């Protein structure tokens, strides 16, 4: 499962380059493009914040002033300023479950879900909290009857929409003052993850597996609570999205076909359906402002489908890509991923035409070997100007003291401004003229003038091999190296800070006779 804390520290992360060269496939291609290398992205991490909690499964909420709100399954809602400093933490009830996204209204009101003591009897029930921008409670609605399994999401009419699991009140709507407008239906979800409700064409959409209540279904309702349709065959844990043309795009699992992507009209008719063998796994789709749908299939194939469900382009990588989202400018996709199972995570950007731009490698968190990899777990979201992306990473294997990180990634064309590289130096503490089979001891040292830039990734290049590692404090790293063959060997020590700026030392030459 995932893992993620109470005191937030605006620290940053180590960026080690995934590859050392860059190639890019042609845009707008309908053939398979395979990426063999992608440009590393030094300096694109603006900050990261450590959160006291196991993980987050929900996209952060973003206010008009740029404040970022993150919900954790322990019931905490964090408010983080655009500069990465903590504003406040709100405990939304009892904790101990997985709840929905944080939604922010135009007036700055924050809506989140939590688990609270049942108002009429023993046990607990789901509740919707409305908070001021200062983190105080405006109101709480707890007459839900069971856990919240979708929402709270803000509709285009300014009202709040959510779903309580059976035998709760089902789909319901609240006014901005917390008054119940209406309730309807009965819904079930095995292992509820709390999805976002999608809106379009004056309607709302969500999907559940309906365990014990019927077949998995996609539902469409009016904003007044009238049921428009119930359609079968969404894939497990599907998250619908709606394009400007009103079509609902969702992961589907048609009988006898396999995992697909399907577009439905607002009336519930199939507009298109896409499948290409093999269809083993599929990420939540994101629909851009031009009605292009983006998803990842089979872990390593990034797809773009036009408004008719026809393939615009595909990009095949050797890594595992997760939950792509296109930013409002419609020029690039941002997503998380990991190199492979058991290996490091990353964030990356790809143009909306299918050309890879850059990749930010995430460090392994020290103290959890062979785990400790940072794994992106939320669908990314963007700042109001679209120039910063936010995502939460789990720390795999963090066990009894779980925590996670909220990352802010610079999406501007230049990226990474204002970060000074570490200053690295290298000395040999023993003779550098040796016989074959002998050894030399080196000391690599560094300083970093920018606060909060650790931990740091270091790399030794000995001329007869490389060695990588991580340091959590400025200072020195000593290594003894054996040189088995004759020749001249150039030794270099380099250090990369948490925002990706790299400093390289002087060269020490070893002569082996």
C-alpha cells in the first residue's frame, strides 16, 4: 500500500539525472514512438513539503491565491502557501479512512470530507466540512448515514455534491451554507477510494463497482438530482472526465473486449470506444480544452485520442507512466511515474503533441532499504497560472512512521531559476602514482549556499567505474578505490542538490604503472 506527517518542513529533494542524453520522437505520429532517453530537469523542483500521513490518493485543491490543500487518510487537511510554507492543519474528524478530494470555491471556502461520530448512536459516519481560508469551521454536515465515497465536489452552480455509501443517503447536494438540497439513490463501492465528481452539460457523473448491489456502472444525474442514465462496464476504480463538447470519457471494460476508453454523450449514448491489444492496465483519462483525451495503457504507452476517439499519437517508453494531465495552456502534459518496479520515481513533462520535454528524477528516501522509493500517487493539479504542477509522492516501505511529500514543480520554459549549484572539491589523501592492483583514497567535499537544498545526491567517476549515493548534510565523502589495470584515470566528484543543480569538482589524475 502507500505510506505518508504533522510538522511540515519545506525541504527539497535529490534530483539525479535519469539519462545523460536526450532524444525525442516526432509529434503527431500515429506509429509507436519509443523513448530511449529524456532530458534531465535540474532546478525544476521549487520545493517539497513533508506531510504527516501515510499517503494521499486525491488531487490537491488549489485556491485562487495559489494555496494548496491536501487531504490525507488520517483525516488531516493541510494548507500550504505557494512558497511551500505551512499555513495550517485541520483535523477533519476521526481519521482512519480514505476520503475524497479537497475542493475550493470562488470565495475561498474549502470543502473536505472526514469521518465523525454518528450523530444518533454508536459508530461513525461520513461528514462534509466547510472551512474558511484561515482553517476554521464554517459548518459541518454529518447527516449522511455512512462513509463519503465521492466528492465533495463543487458544481458549476456553486452547490456542493457528494455521495454517501449505502445505507447512507446516496447522492446528495448541499448549498454553500451547508443546507441539504436533495438526496437520491443508493450506491456501493468495494474499498472506496473517494473519487472526484465530474460535471458537464448541466449534469454530473461518477462510477462505482456497486458491489452487492448490481453491476459496475457509470451514472449520470442532473444538478437537480434527476437520474439521466446508468451504464454498465466501467473498469474498476474508474474516474470519469468531461470535455468541452460535453462527452464523458471513462475507463471501461466491455465484455469480450478488454480494458478500453469510452466516450459517452450527455444522453448516455456511446460516442466512441477505443481498444488496442493488449489492454492490461489503464490510467484515469484527462480531457484537454480541445477535447483530446490522454491516458496511459499497459504502463508504458502514453496515448492521445481526438474528439472522435481516434488515435492522434502514442509515445512508448520503457518506464511506468502514471495519470497524465494537460495544463490549462494545452501545451504540455505533466505526470508521475517510476523507472520500474522497485526503482525510483519521477515527474515528467511531454508536449501535447507527444514530444518528451524533461524528467525530474526523485530520490530514494534514506532509512528504508531496499525500499524508500518516492512513488507519485495523486493526479497532478496546476497553479492558477498553469506554471506550477503539484503532486504527492508516497514513501514506499516507510512502515511504522509513515509520511509523504507534496511537490511543487516549475513548468515555465526556463525552469529552475535562482538555485545555486553546490561547490564541490576533490583531493587525494594518498599517492596518485601507484602500481596496478594498488589503491588511492579520495575525499570529495561540498558546500551549498542555498538553505533547505538537502538531501544531496553524489556521484564518483573513477575512470574505471562509477559510484552513486546520498548525503543528508554538507561535508565530505571519502572513498578508497582499487585500480587493477595500468593507465591514466581521471577522477571527478559531483553533487546534485534537491532542486537539481549540480556542482562538479576539479579532476584528480591517477597514474597506474
